[in-house]
């Protein structure tokens, strides 16, 4: 199976939605821009947010198996994907790619 690198690329914050819908909370996300993890055998890397993992799990598993070219040519690198976590107020975008 392939190793898959997961890189935290960018976080977007929707302050207007937070004010309108979210209860105030002290702690949200531990991910930092540029942070990386390696998935081995399609498994969730230690330290990667479980909720973010659920958003990308099927893509990582497919890449680990050598599958790719999602949605018929979506990505310039067919053995990669750009996936966002499911936090509607402050989603992080992750670039996932096969590494040798």
C-alpha cells in the first residue's frame, strides 16, 4: 500500500456565522497551517483530528490502495485530493497525496 501525506493547507473562519449560530466555546481546533501527517496502510495518523479524518478517510484509503483520479481529472496530480474538514464555522483544507 502507498503512504499518503496529509498537509493542512489553509483555515477559513466564518465569524459572521459563528456570531449568528455558534455557542461561545473556548477551544476548537489543534491543527496548524503547514502541519503534516503520514497515513500508513490507509489508517488515521496519530494526532490528526478524528472529525477531519472522517471527512478525508475514503480518499486516503483509495490513494493508499493505488486508486486516484477522483471525479475524472479533478486534480492536477491524479494521486491527490483537496479535502476540507466538516467544521462549518472554521474549516481547514487538507491536501492529501501519495508519497513514495
